[in-house]
């Protein structure tokens, strides 16, 4: 089940801005930043069959990108889960 956004952990659009430069069009097409909280950014993926492949390809890349941003320096985990809500990436 998806976590809800917790205040004090940055906003979803700032996370999109941090992640967008390092991902490809496939990621942008299928993923949204779904929630931020408790040191975790949850990436929502629009197809259950893409969750594992996208996690394997992008988890470390996304983690590095967000940790370089001051407001996300406390993020310790990026999760990928099936879901449709969140902040979209512009193709």
C-alpha cells in the first residue's frame, strides 16, 4: 500500500525536478513520484510488470540524483511500486 506524503520531507515536484535529468523517456512515461516520507521516495509505476525491471535499472541512479539535492539528503531508500498517483514527469 502506498505511503502518504509527510510534511517536512520536500514536495513531489521538487523530487521530479531532481530525478528528471537522469532518467530516460521510458521512465518518464511509466513512473510518477508517488510519495515522500520516513526517508523513502516511492516511485509509482503504471504497470505491475514494469516494477521490477524499472527498479533494477533506476533505483541507484535515482538515489544518487536525489541525495545530491540538499532538501533530499535524508532520503535512504527509493522504492518502486504499482500505483497511479503522484507527480508526473514531462516527456
